[in-house]
């Protein structure tokens, strides 16, 4: 069964009376080449935690490459479809649930004992940011996270400081992983076609954070505050977020990153780390 074929997709739709739900961001990939790129990015063997299998288009090649695949699907209507399209794969398990509410640590421990694990997902645009944020903040025992997301989101997640795409989620991504855009996927390669192009992003999970900080929670509070009002200077943003007098805050910024009039998008991870440590010391005198 070739689930990259629009004709096959229509046949499965007809068999199960399935209609796409725009609200669930259901756009199914029709490019075998892109599937192969995703499978290569996740690596051979081990376990794969898949988010949003849809008709099982990506699940099939993942199952042919991995030791075991566990897929979390939110839409209950897809469960009988997946039973049909994945009938020949005895190393696949489908879990009906919401990835944002699932205990992922427990799931990985239970389903993938003594296995290396990667995450693979074709994420609906409307939940991309919350899902990726959760995957990163949970510090899951996985080697990589390979996701197909809206192209501009992939560019934001992999951006460098000083660019318009650089933001708080970029810092989170680069703090935990090494992000890399694997390939761009035109909208025409989906059924039904979305309004924007997509991209496959691989985030290689780092064994340790890319920078060391004295207080991780404070580090991310500093980062989020720095991007809260992009047109404002770093000094004004941080004075709004922390109970530190303006002259003192200016001195801390100067010591960590130079000019207090800089904006958050110009700071590197190292500068954010140094600044958060100085704020931590100032608040714990």
C-alpha cells in the first residue's frame, strides 16, 4: 500500500468514510523522497516515538527501519484506519491520546526499555510550538527530534542571533539541541495542500546544555523577558521583569553583553547565560 499516492489516500478515505478536519491540521504527505529524508534523519534501529501518524504514511517506513515504533494519535477516527494501513507491521503500537497530556517519560521507559529512542513527527501547525516546547522542556531521554513543521517555524527554531527569526524558542532549542533544516517541503506535496511550505527539522539532543547557568528557571525568565517587547531595549525589558533598579540592571547588562541599549535578538546564548548568572547573584546577595 503506497500511502504517498493521492489515489491510495482517496481509496482509504472512501473505505472508512474519512474526511479531513481542518481544525486538526490534517495534511498528509505524498512525497516518498521526503519520507526517506525523515527516516534517514531519525537513524537506523532503536525505538521511534511518533507524534500524529495520520494514515500511517510515515509510520510504515519508520517501522521498516526501526526496532519498534510507538505512535500517539489524537483523532479517534484514525484508529481503525491505522489498524488497516499498518496491519503488516508487528513492531508498531498505536496509542490514542494527546501528546500534550501524555506522560512521555513513563511511556518511553515502558515501551522502549534498553533502546536508543528518537522522536519523529509531522506536526499540525496549530500545535507546533507547544509540542516542541514540551519535548525540549521535558528533557526526554531521546537522541534526536525530527519534525516536519511550517517552514518559517523551522527557520525560527534554527536561527542565529542578530536575525529577525531569532527568538525565545530559538534560545530554548539551541540550549538543548543542535538544530538543522534537513529539507524544504513544498505545499504541493500534501493532500490536501496547506497554504504554506513546510520543512523537516532535525534537533540533535545535546548530552548537556550548550551553556552552563546557575539557575535554569531564571535563565529562561531572562530570555523570555528579553523578547517580550522586541522594539524595546534589553534594559527596559529586563527592568519590567525584575525588581532591580535601572542603574544596577544597566551595569549588569554592560558586564555581560556590553551596551544596555542592545535588543534581545542580538544576544548569543553565552551572553544570555552570563547575564542570567549576574542577575541571579544580584538577587541573592
